[in-house]
C-alpha cells in the first residue's frame, strides 16, 4: 500500500513538472543549446519517418539514440540508430542510455506496449512519453495518415473543429471579403480590361469545386489561359503553353484569386482553410485516400475529414509545401490539410496569414505552371517549428 501511495505521488508530481520540462527543452533545443536524447520504442514505418525527420530537418532539437524492438538484429549487427535490445529489457536500456523522451511507435496489432515499464521506470522519472503519431505531427506539421487508427481519430477530441472557431473564422472572412472587394474594385476593373484585350474568352474562369461537407460550389477566378475546346490535362504544369502573358503575371502575384472574395461573401469559402479541389476529382481522390492506412489496413475516409471546414483563400498546405502537380504531392499536401483541420485555431490562422504574406512578398509561392523538378524528386517542405487526372486548384 505504501508503494502504491508513493507511486501515485510521483505520478501527480510528474503531471505538473513534465509539461514544464517539455516546454523548456523545446525552447532550449530550438536554440541549439540542448540536444534531446530520444529513444524509439518500435521500428515501424512511422518510426523510420520520425528518425529521418530528426536527422535531416533543419533546426531539429533532438537525436534518436537507439531503438528498442523485438525484431532480430541484422546479420552484420549494424543499424543506424542502433537496435539496443528487445522490449522486455526496456528498463535496463533506459538506465543505460538515459533518454529525455521515449517515442512509442508500436502498432496496435502487436499488442506489446510495455505499459508497466513505461509507467514505473520512465514516466515517474520525468522522461517524456510520446505517441509516435503525435511526435510526427510536432516535428512536421503534418498528420501521419498512414498510421492513424480509426479510434485515434474518433477519440482525439479534435474532430470536428469547435463551433466558436468556426463562428470567428466566418466573421473575419466576411469582413475581409467586404474590405477586399471595396479596396480592390479599381484593380479588378483594370485586370478585367487587360484580359479582354489580350485574348478571346470570358473574364472569369468558373469551375465546380468541393466545399464544406462535400457540397459543390462554383469557384471564381480570373481567366489566365487561352480557351480551348479540345480535351486537356487538368494539371497546371501540363498547360504552360496555354497561359497568357497577363495570366502569367496574375498567377505569379496571385491576383487571379481576387474574385474569390465573392465566394467568401457567399459563405462558400473562408479566408483560411484547405484549398478546394475540383468536383471532377472527388471520387478518385476519396478512393485513393481511403486506402492509405498501413497500420491496421482499415479503410478511413481521410478526405471527408478534410471537408469538415470551409475551403480557404490560403491554407496551411499552401505555405508549408510547393504547388502539387501529381498524386503523390497531393497526398503530401493532404497531410498538412488534415493537420490544419485537427489543430485549427485563431492562432494557427494568424500564423498562416503571416506566412502567406511573407512567402508571397518573397516570391516563394509557385504559380503551378513551372517545369517539373529536374530530378523528379519531391521538393522538401519548408522547415516547421512547434507543420482522369487530379488537379487541385489552379487548372486555369
């Protein structure tokens, strides 16, 4: 009984001190004064991604010192980071390597999480215990959708976003739309005249897009391409020859998006949110995202989670990642969109708006019609501190 009381006292003390120590280590680590020692519990695909992020991400404040798993050691015994031993020896390994944080990356189906050892030998000693998906979110600003389980989504308490935030976002978006339209009226008129003078066709490009809760709406943009009646790719990078001279300028400065203030007035869009995808891509994109889970193999409709909020004029994926021109890159942006939906807040919206201004004025936003990356590799996301064919947003 005395041992039980002592354990409860240690847990209560740790509940107070652990968040403070975590916050302090994060701040100090970000300034390069302290390197957090991370012990990985389990060598799963998600664990591998976390290890890569800690090794390659600029400004990373921690280093993985080893992995604990029941997997057999390779023939030559060499792994990086090293395989320190089986899960049954966790207490001894913790005594040896003295980690500051343990990231639990064991899958549900293995059912071998050493709860007793984590509780008595790690948590009560002030070692931070973190679930792998949460660690990945903190490092990257993305959701690890391949490893999310249905129960983690249902019981996260993050879906759907709060009514209070949705009301604030709607009010701010409405105000921004009114002010934006009034202030930009002379510019809108000049752009409309320039488009008509340069090429035949309508001033506005109107396309059905997917809105909140999957409801379609007609998105408005200034037309930036020559009109064609023949079938064409919806990927923006495949349409470089169709972009007009005025259109290239409009896309670079994002002025082709100004008519979306009208979509915001109608209540179809907000100032901040995931960019709306074309309705024609909805079925394919929903099908692809249903089959991403590699932890349980369960079919999860991640795309429907994305549509819990109104689409936006700018978004988390837009400021964290380059323009997507293939399915793989669209899935990468989906990870950012789902992170936004899960962690949506007024402060995150303000950060996105600040990052949008910074990236826009620094020329860091792609217009979507540049040539493909010469190496064929995906361009890495910007550093995050604690973030027929598909065509998401800019076909014309």
